């Protein structure tokens, strides 16, 4: 087993990415995290981009918190600092990418590749090989050479149909580039060519990464039973999946059996040192913050709460689903989540609703929390449910419409006075609205005008935007 942090005092890291969404990188990441943990490695994880759901699965696999590293929203200084602090006591940091490797916000940096280049970490590419044969060589060649500042350390072939299919894929990759020398790798009865030029080292990656290896780390068979249930915002949340532990162990068993874990581990490099002086912190909502936390209100970024805590904020968690009123505090934070799935219960929870209505400090809601602060919520069947009635807003799932994208936010009225970065991801629409004061003026990632969003009346405020960070 490799030493914990090496001479630099920093953990080693790598990134799991894919050519496109749906390639299986989340499943492979979960299996890899648990497989390495089962071998006694102190492994910790992060998720690229604006995602609340996958980090819950990572945390279940490692028994450690998972943070988000969003290059577009947070900037290079913040993602590097967060990665360093998060992995300070770990042997290995594994970061799951978002979408396809080079996919990101239009007209701005923010892809998994951009994150990898900023952190100077190698990438393992998970390739859905289910409908590929010799053409896989062109795909790997293209992804490996597309950007000079991005290093593809190796590939994991996913959804391989048979031994014969695996042989075709390995043969295509080993013969694609004549200068590559084949190295025979054997793992648990699997034989094939690992395409490689040299052993991995940090100095080699920093100075001449294209002289390094592109290796085949494994070939995973399609296991149809390993499918996580999903709903309209993505996977069903980890805390709702009663079979999750069994699922993760099955994934780990497959990864252990059909990949070369030692090679994967050895491909990692130390995190680079960074300057934290330019990092901007998001101001907390108050000195003491009552934070809603249950399956209806679960979309709170750990890095944001950590930043608030570093600035002296204290948290008191409560459950609206358990009909708990907000505890005494300076502010209430209602994060996003799935209130629409629990709307009947929420509308009858008088202690919670009365507690929110009578709260004297700042009341701030994001997305699902914003919806609950409104007058009503119309469910998918067209039935209206009364909400807190603190903002003149009725939202609806009767006609679902996807709203998705990054947001550059200029606060127009409290609780912040600094430029912010956030994102929207929801299917609900505004059925009726008598606007209070708009909360933010918004642009998308490319700088296109989105207009005023959210609203505030007195001490109550919110919007559909999930805040990620102070603008870098």
C-alpha cells in the first residue's frame, strides 16, 4: 500500500470521467471507492460540478463526507483549497467528473477537464463499450490528445459483453498507436494488453505528461441488476435506498474482480500546492442558523456550510417532515430538495408552518425551500396544496418544464451584498406570482441576461437559484 501523503504532505488524487453522461462513471466510482476502502485505504471523494445527489452515494461508499468541486462557480483557488483541506487526512482523493469530460458551461470554463487541468490530476476514462469494437481506439486517441493540459492516465472499459468482446477492444487499443509498447497485465484471470509507455510519477506528469502511459485498468461486464432507481432530478437519494449497502458491495466486488486496483492507485499524483489568498468566502446568513435537514430539504452544499462555520456560524438542524419548528436562531435556511414528494405531509405540519410564519429573523429558501415559502404548490395531478404563505408565489408540477443552468447573481436586496455564483435545476414552474422585491439580477454562465429572479418581503426571501459560492 502506498504511503498516505508522501513528501509533499498532500494527498494523492485522480479523477473519474467519461466521454458522455450515462457511461457508468457513478457506478464505477462507487465500486472503486468501496473496493479501495475494503483494502484498508483511507479514501475520500469529491464530485465535480453542481450535484447534491451523487455525493450522498459517495459518502455511503466511503463512510466519509463528500464535497463538491465546481471550477466555474468557485474558481481555481477555492477548488484547490477545498480539495487540500478535504483530503488532508486521506491516502487518496477520488473525484467523480460531471457529464462528458470536455462538457461544461457555454462560453466559460467549468468542465471536468478544466478541473483536472487546474488541479493537475490525471483522469481515468470510463468508456461505455457496449456498442463499440475497433472504433474504440479512435475515441481513446481523440480524448487523449484533444488537450495538451489534460492527462488521460488510463481507461476502464465498461459494459463489456464477453471475453471475445474484451479481446477485440484490447487488441484495437494495443495496435492503435504503433509507438506504444504492450505490457501484459493479469488480474484475477483477466488477460490483456495494458497500453503504456512508462511508469507514473508526479514529476513526469508535471513536466512531460504526454510521455506517460495510457493504460487499460480493467474491463467490467454489464451487470443489469446494478441499476440505481432515479426520479426527475436524478437518482433517488442515498438515504432513501434501503438496499444501498448491498448495491455498493456488489459494485465493489465487480471492480475488485475486473480491474487492476494497484495500477489505478499508482496512477494518482499528489495534489499541487496552491495559494489561498484570493479565495472568496460566502458570508453566513447569521451567527446562529437553523437549517432544515431531512429528505424533503437535503440539498445543502457541505462546502458552503463549512465556510459559514469557519466564519463563526453555528448550526441548529431541524426536520420539517417531523413537524419540528425552527429552533431559536438568527436565521432559517430552507435548502432545496423534494418537497413535492412530501407535500401532503408538509401542508399538515402545523408546528413547522407556524414556526416559520412567526420567525423574526432572516428566512431564506432555495428552490424547494423557496416553493414552500410560497402560497401554494400544485402537484403533478393538478391539486393545490397550501404552503407557508410568506411569499406571493404558487409553483406547479402540473406542466413540468426543465430549468437548468449556471447563474451569475448580483444581489439586489439581502441577505448578501457580494456577487454570487449558483445554478438552477428544477422542473416546476411559477403558476402565479405577485412579486415582492426581486432578490437577484441573474446572468447565465455565458453572460446572457436572465433578468431578476426570486423575491423578498420583509425578513422572508428566496429564489430558485442554488447558491454555490461567492464569485471568484
